[in-house]
C-alpha cells in the first residue's frame, strides 16, 4: 500500500491514515477507495492522483 499524490494540489493520501473526514478508514488502500471519492483539499476526483514512488 503506497501513498498517492494529487497532481493538482499535492495532497498526499496515506493509506495508514485514511481520510477520516470522508469516512475512509485507516488501512484502506487507494485502490479500495470508492470511485466517487474526491481530494479533501481541492475536490478533484480520484483520477488526478498518481502513486508516489
């Protein structure tokens, strides 16, 4: 489970932390987040994220 970065605002989704404000539990892999989830900072959709190597 790697981290994913929004290419618009540089928000980092960390699966260890999840996204509690959007009810994404800690330990949730990015691939398992619902497709209608959006970046909590800029509101862009999941397709705007790239895996951080």
